[in-house]
C-alpha cells in the first residue's frame, strides 16, 4: 500500500519531502504551528475523518470533491486556452448536448447569472457559439465550435487519466468496486 500511495503522490507532483506524511518532525512542526497560531504552509493534514463513521460522509465527500476539483483545475490550466473546472464541465456538456443556457444552470447546479458569465467567457475564447433555435427564434442555442470540440477531446483524455488515478485504490477490489463507487456518487448527486 505504501508503494501505491508513493506513486500516486509522485504522479500528482507532490515533492519527495512531503510524501512521508507520518514523519515525526513534520507532525511536530504542524503541532507547534497550530498551537502557537503560526501561519505556515503545512504540507498536508494529519487528521482524517473516520471512513467507517457514516456521519463523516458529508465531510469525506467535500474533501473528495476539493481534491478532484484541484486535479481538474491542474488539467484545465494545461490546456490552451486554460479552463476552470466549471468551464471544462460547460464545454463538455454543450459538446454532448447543445442546448440553451438555462439547461446548463440546472445541470451544473449554479445560478443562471454564473452560467451566463461562463458561457460569455467561452464564447470570447472562440470555444462556444450561440445560434438561433430552429423551433423558437427568441431562443439562442449553444453549440461548440471546431476549436471547442478539439479542446473537449483533449480534455477527455486528461479526465480519463485522472479518473484512472482516482479509482486506482479500488483496483484491489476489482471492477465491481469501481462501478459501485461511480453509481454511489451518481445516486448522491441526484439527492435534491
């Protein structure tokens, strides 16, 4: 397990000095920094919520979401032009299902105003375009440009690689564990 964790951290660019998370000197450093309220960049948190305690599910999901968003943000910054995680989601969604911006608001669970800002930025970069709807001239449907479609394909490659990393620990349990994890997250995302 230690080898897997070490390679997982190496692939994410975590320096060797921060990989040995149980080092007593680092624990002492963190303890003193917290005790005396010294603001320093600590390499990682030592306390983790107990995964066997169901009451920790909200916290575990927030931590997982933050870690995943950080990975997607790194992948998005590597693109040209760079994209935020939400911009990545919008681009991929519009590519798979061209639609009006109102639908994106519900899909992303963000306000229509926020979606409008994101769409405008993607339009300005030449990744999305608005076209008049064939059904209703008052509605302008979003679609991806050729440049946007190519960028979404590159993004898909990065996201597949990241998904393999995220689900790497489930390899010991087999493919059923990966499928179960994905279904569980989908069920939890539907709770509204």
